[in-house]
C-alpha cells in the first residue's frame, strides 16, 4: 500500500476517532455526571445553583442539587424518563412506554464502540485482506451507529418536547453526547469508504506491477532460420 498508505492511515484514524467518540457517549451519565444525551434544566434554579437532570446511556443524574451534590441512578439497561422528571401526568401511556423501550436499545452504544475498535485494529494492523475485512466491519459499525443515532433522537425528542411544552419553568436541550454520535457516524462512513478504496487501489497496483514483470526464463528465443 505504498502509494495509498497516507490516505489509508487517514481512514484508520477516522475509525479510531469514531471509536473514541462512541466511547465518550457510552460513559455518559450516570458514569460521568456531566456528559449527557439530553439535559433538562429544572425550575428550581437560584443565583447559587441551577439543578439539572442529565440523561445518559445507562441511567441519569441530578446535578447541582440544593445540597451541592450530584445524585445518580444505578447503571442499568433501560429506565423510565417520564418517572425521572416526575411528569407522568403529561406523558401519554404510548409516549411513556415508547421512551422506556427505546432506552433499552441504547445497549447498542457499547456494541457500536467495540465493533468500531475491531474495525480500526483490522485496518491498521494488516495487509490488503485485513484492510478489506476492516472496511466490512467498519460498515457494520456504521450501520449500528445509525440505528443508535435514530433511536436516541426519537427517544429524546419525545422527552424534550414534553418538557418544553408541559413542564413549567423547565427547559430541555440535546446534550453533547448526541452530537458525538452524529460525528462518529460521519467519521465511520468516511473512514469506511477511504479504507475500502485504498485497499482496492493497493490491490490493483500490485496486480499491475506483477503483470509488468517479465521472467527472463520465459523470454521468447529468436527463431532460427532454416535453409531447406
């Protein structure tokens, strides 16, 4: 891959960057309190503190409480956002059930992270065959990330709309975690294309170089003239 090595390394770097972005999203609240997919600023803010709820992959945290401490839920797969903001009466049964179900789909966050990392290892540590496999695995990681992205936006759009429309004094906005997933999806897509095309280009160059080499043992001998 001498002629395409530079671009191949760029593709591998994009796969690594996507892995880091997905990892940061995976360790959002309650693992890291202030990293969120959705942040809800509560109505009990004062000049000294502004309480907020940060929703993450495996739970949530209430930060900047009156006593100055952050309180987080246990880390688990699936939770009920409607119950977290104590606003069950404004959530329809369909909305509440949908958000609860969609939080379980967020288990795909660490799966996407792991698949993206495997794709990076294949792309950076092997030859043409390994890079081709890396491109295929990174395509799988991209598809999983797209599913995660759609699921998260649908889930937190429902919660955000209910908070901004029905919860007086509170406001909700998408957290940095969602935008990191979007950036990871873009990085995976570009990285997949770059690794795939540099892999194919390297194989094409190698085939051409092989066909241009002439084995001296098989050089055609001049025909002898016969005089009879």
